[in-house]
């Protein structure tokens, strides 16, 4: 069966199209960021809340909390795990030909995002914050429109995988 590339970079038949160049750019930048993923992950989430302050209310551990966001231990843990998962999924995209987040994790992410009413606008804010955070985290001479495009496409694939699972959790 021939695989036909679709306009969004995906390939019908479930295999993702992600070039060697895109993979190299993601791997190179992730190698630099990985060492400081806890701090970068926190900066990523702080940027989300800077762009969309009301988004913090979507997180039960932030609602009614008097702890400043940057000092909230639950946010730090959550931010790092989301950032690492996003970057690891991007790093594995070409080799695996698909998003490599465990099915159980994708189902949980889909159900959670569905439950809290996450929509396209939320995913766009997160994408903007992610790209901005990565740009600030890598050396200035490394960041380029091509790197931005590679990360953007990788993120879009992850979001598409999450959206496929966005339905009520099975009870």
C-alpha cells in the first residue's frame, strides 16, 4: 500500500512524516534543554499563564492556592513532566513514525483535556508558549525558522494524538 502524505505533514496509514533535518534540529535542541528540563518546564508553564491567566484555574492544584505559581511544588512537578513528555515525543517522532506516548497515557491525557474543556485555542496558547520557551532555552545562534517549524510540527502531531482520545473517561 502506498502512503500518501496529507497537507498537515501526516501520512495516511497512521505513519507520521518528519524529515531527518527536522529530527536533527529537535534532537540537538532537546539535548541542550534536557539538562535543565525542570526549570525550563516551569518557565514554559509560567509563560502559558502569562498569556492566558485564567488557564491556571484548569488545574485543581492551583485553584484556591496562595502559593505563588513559581513556587508551587505541584506545578513544578507537572510542568517538568509535561515538558519532558512533549520533548521526548518530538525526539522519537521520526524513528517511531508516530507519537510515542503510551496508549494509556494518551487516553488519560485525552480524557483529562476533555473533562476540563480544553479546546483549540488552549492548544494554540500552549504551542506559542512552547516555541517561545524553546527559543529562549537554546543558544541564540541555534534557533532558526527551520527549528521553530520542526518543533511546531512535532507539537501538532502530539496534539492530534491527544485530540483523538478526547472523550469522556471510561468509568
